[in-house]
């Protein structure tokens, strides 16, 4: 059904991970943390990391975040590699 709601994470299922190797931080975890942090007012990658660290217990209810929260450099690098048209 076209009007069925989907989860925030599922909305990005078709987004290709631009990283060439296996990484400690899953793309869906980076996306979820960044989107939620920005919605909550984060305006930099450092602010995204700070928000995510304070909300890690909640984030782990959505996805594993087995390796915790990535650094601001990782967020910036991965997001700069994403295909915006995709």
C-alpha cells in the first residue's frame, strides 16, 4: 500500500554505502543518528556526535550501535561520499 508508513531507517534501505571496506559503523546507524540529531537542533558533526552520545540508550532501542557513536570526522567523511541524487 502506498500510504503505509515506513520507518526512518527503511526509507534509506536503497542508499548505497560509499565505503569500499567493512567499517565499524553501519551506514544505517550513521543516518539514524545524524537525522535525529539534526531534527533536534544539531548544526555540526560535533553536535551530532554530542547529541548521539547523550541519546545512545534510545538509539540502541532502534539499532545495535555495537561500536558506539562514530567520530565527527567519520560522520563528515561518510556523508560527503553519499550520492545526493540517490
